[in-house]
C-alpha cells in the first residue's frame, strides 16, 4: 500500500483529501504546518506528498527546496489557491512534480496523483510481460509475439493501469478516474469499449479472455 503525506493547514480540506485517498486504497499521513510536514517527509519516507503552497512555519516552496537539496526525491504535488501568483516554471525547477489549483475536483486531483506515481515508479523504465505480450514502459512500445501492436493513447494508458494493478478487482469508476482523469468526462461504457479493444489486440482468444477478466457487478481484473 502506497503512503501519501498531506501537508495543508486547512483542517477541512486536509480531511477531505485524506478520506478520498483512503477510499482509493492509499495510506495517508497528515501535517498542519510546514515544519511538521518537512520532518514527517524525512521520517516516514512517503511515496508521494501533497503540499499546500502557503503554510505556516515553512511554505511549500521551501519544503521542495530543502528536500531536493537533501537528496530526497519523493514526488511532490503542490496545491495553490486560485488567484495566487504561482510561477509554474519555478515550481517545476525547484523540484515539484506537478501543481493543482484550488478549488479542484476529486477526479482531477486523483488523476494528477496517479500520473505522478506512474512517472516515478521504479517500473517506469521496465519491460513488463504477460503471455506473449511485452510492454516497454519507457518507450511506450507494445509487442505481441515480437510484432508491434499499434495502440491509441487511451488504450495504452488503460493497459499500463492494468499492469500496475494486477489481480485486483477494479471498478469502472476507479478506472475512469485513473486513466481518463477529470478532463474528458467519459462514461463507464468507454471503459468497456477499450477493454474490448485490449482483448482483441492482446488476447489469444478475445471471446475467452485469460488476462482482462470481467468481474460481474464490479468491473475488471487483470491476471498476468
């Protein structure tokens, strides 16, 4: 289970984010000021941090600078309020991996978190295999029986999400939030249609799938 550290001095927002993350299967740690958050980042070694830009004790920029100067590479997503003067280039230069402007939607924040975790995963440069299929994550290249498989971006992103969540029952809403995010507003039929395409391209027998399994009443399960 991955741990996310939430550093925000707004009690209500911190609670909302924490509950949302726990519902998505993350372990959550929290801090209400910058210094406490910085210390927890060093001791807990979370998989990702969500850091408010304006914090008492130590602001989000200073937390980024201090952690990166100390060689800590924990992914950081910065939260900033609408109307705040945010130099987006500066945030990325000091080591933030992404930023989200408040107020934000649940799906937006989850999509950003999932994307940052994917990029920072130890498997990000690996070649993953199942059956006769190989997926080169760094090159975004898929082959089946050594032959290249052409995939649309959404098909590839769905495939990677399945690969990163093996043998786990995934609801259609979980898949939508993680793969499509908040911008496209697709519906659950979009998931079904793309799973059909993955089966057609990657299963030996798409009518009797061995890897992309339907979990009736829930969604799908990927079996490597």
